């Protein structure tokens, strides 16, 4: 069964509203989100299952003004989601008689984000604190 890998920070919506009202550009948080996502991405790459190493090389962090995102996979490794979440039936091209195989979820991105939380959370908190300091009256 798939698990939700998200982390919810309460009050971010209100902070965004307040910062927007104060004229603060939320694009400043984009770099912090990306920095935090890159920390989680490196930890996830270390936990990724390795056969050739192709999957771990596709793991990368991205940042938007509202979130940090860890992505995996590309044209060379389109199976990233199936390896992470698992898949009941996956084409087995290496064994012609076994046309389908079961892939159990490795959850390497979720575990990488969870295990590196102590490193990326301070980056995020520092950026939020700096943004809060810009708002007058707090």
C-alpha cells in the first residue's frame, strides 16, 4: 500500500498571505525550498536500489515558491515510480517465460527525506524566520 510521503507545515498559507500583503516576493523562498529538496534528494539517492546506478543518478531536487520537490526518473529510467511505490505487474523483459513480475515498493525517496529531515528542516526554518522578520508588526 502506498504511503503519503508529504510533510505538512501548519500556518504556511497564512504566512504566504501575510508576506504577499506586505509586498514580499515569495520567489525568495524558492531557493530555500530547492536547497532543502537537494539535501533530501542526496539522501534518497544513497538509499536507491542499485543495479546499474542509473536510477540514483536521476534523483534531483527542485523548488517552487510553495514547496520543495524531490523527483526521480527520466527517459533513461522511466521505472522510478514503479521502483519507489511498487507495482503489481511489471513487464519482465529479461525472462521471456515470465512476462510479468511483482515489484515491491522500496520507498527510497520517502525514507531519504525522513532520514535527512534534521539537515533540511533547519534550512527551511531559517528561510521562514528571515521572511517573518521582514513583516512589520511581528
